[in-house]
């Protein structure tokens, strides 16, 4: 469908899909490291603290199996150790 052409005394508008992107780091996953179900994403704030920012959609099983093994277990000092992530809510400390 092509956009409407402006005509005098005719109201109308054009819509454009805008996509914004940003970089994020996979800080954790739901499911197992061998077959993750949903990557949990974080970004560093201005004070260089790693902050939870959101999650992706649930990965298809084939995709989870393909990327399985890429995430590494958390290292000592990871800021999310001890957190629990629920399926529909914000993360929290255990």
C-alpha cells in the first residue's frame, strides 16, 4: 500500500515504523545454560554498575539448543548472584 498523497482540505497522515536499538549484555538466562529459554539483559550505568534492563522473548527450542553452551556460568562477584527472576515480574533478591 502506498502512502496517501497530500490533497487540499483533506486530513491525513503518514505513519513510519521507527526502530531504536541499543547494546546490552546477556547477564543471565532462564532455563539451563545448555538450552537457555530467555536471555536476561543488562547494561552498565554511569557509575559502571551492571543493571538489569529486561529480557528477550522466549527462544524457540532449536535456537536455545543452538546458543546453548555460549553463556558461561557466573563468575565470583557477579552482581546478580542470589537474585531470582520470575516469568512475569521484575527481578529481586532472594
